[in-house]
């Protein structure tokens, strides 16, 4: 990882920045697809980008809540008995990781941002970065700067730190809030999607 800490006068948890394309790919647990893991915390949570290239079963993850956002392609329909969940472009879908879902592609392969968190321990959220967004202290954040660059700052007065197009940044256990803003000017969609995404993982309130 490349470490780019905030200035000493703005104490923050450090930011890790890396090119998305530099992350090695690996097979799904069931061997039916390819994934890149961007960040994880043991078996408690994981954020990844998955390539779904053909119809077939999804891997199961007992006790995990799953969130998915389709970044490229038309979408995926997940079915399990009478249950149906549809993953559509740039819309967050939440579903049970323990369910034995069978996936059917909608008109071709897709690339999806996937978030998995241990239920009752962590609360995940995923949102498109269409404007400035604050990440609260105590959270972990993953910024996916797809389509356009993003900037992170400890306050409105602090100098922002740039996350270039097709890079991602990881903020672990923030000691202070961070303000994340997308560039007003877009770049090229290189397969990871045209809209920056923000993942926030917070401990579940007791």
C-alpha cells in the first residue's frame, strides 16, 4: 500500500491509496467468478470488485449482510426459491449472504462493487459520490474514484488530498470526520464505472 497521511496539524487516520487495476484477481469461493479484494477486516467485512461473466450460483456467506452495486453492464437477477433480488446499475441492493442465490445475467457480463459485513457487528452503507459527503469519526471508509477523481479533507479549511481516477482509498477507523468530494469534471469509464462510490462501515450501535 502507498501511505499518504494527513498533515500533522490535522490529525487523522492515514489514507491508503492504490490503483484499482493493481489489485490481483482471485476466484470466488465457489470458483464461478473473479474478484478483486480492495479492503477487508478478517472475516468481519470485505469490500471487493467482482466480475460476473456467466449465469450460475453465488457463493454463500453465513451471517453476512451483502450490498452490491453494478458498475458495468445491465444487471443481474438473483433467485432462491420464491425470493428474487435484482442488481441494477448504480443502485444499491442489500441481500442475505447466507442464501443460496442463483444468478442470471441481464444481457451480458457485469462488474459489481460488493460489500459484505458480519451482521449485528458492522453496519455497511454504499452511496454514489455526486457531491461532498462527510464520513463520521469511528468509521472505516473506502472511496472508489471511478469516472472522476475525488478529494478528501479533514475540514473545509484543510488542503484536500487527491484520489486519482481509477484509484481507491481506504480510511481505517477514522479518529475525526473526513469530507469526501468528487471532481466536478469527469474522466473516462475504464470498466469500473463512471460514478465514484463511497463505502462506509461502522460498528453496530449496542
